[in-house]
C-alpha cells in the first residue's frame, strides 16, 4: 500500500529536481559507503554523531573503572563493595549481550 501522501511527495521531489536542488551534492557520482545493517543505518549514524554507545560498551567501561578502583583500594569494606558492584555489572553485561 502506498503512502497516503505519495503524490504530494513525488511532486515536491520532481519540483526540487527541476529547480536543481539535487545538483552538485557532496558525494554525487560516488557509490554509497558499505553498510552492514541497512535497516538501522540511520539509527547507528545518529547514535555515533551524538556519542552514544551500546549498553554493553558503557557497562564494560564502568567495569574497567571499578577494576582500577579495586586495585587501588586497601580498605576491606570498600573492596567488598567494589567486588559486589563488579559482580552485578558482570551479570548486566551478560544480559545485555544476549539481547
């Protein structure tokens, strides 16, 4: 089924094309860059432009930070808290990987 506004969209594109709006665009005449996931390409581009990372990556970074903190910690209570937090993060990472 066509979009209800397909005629209007086509007319606007044709008018822009006639006015030369698509002439001399950056990358004109060159092939599109390869894309592993075309269905989500726009989403991935927007995420990359805004510095967003997958949940697994952000959790892994947090885990690395906690490991570094654990290496420096000498207090037993603090070490126990860090190890508990690390265990929870490791479980969250495993869950995120399965999604």
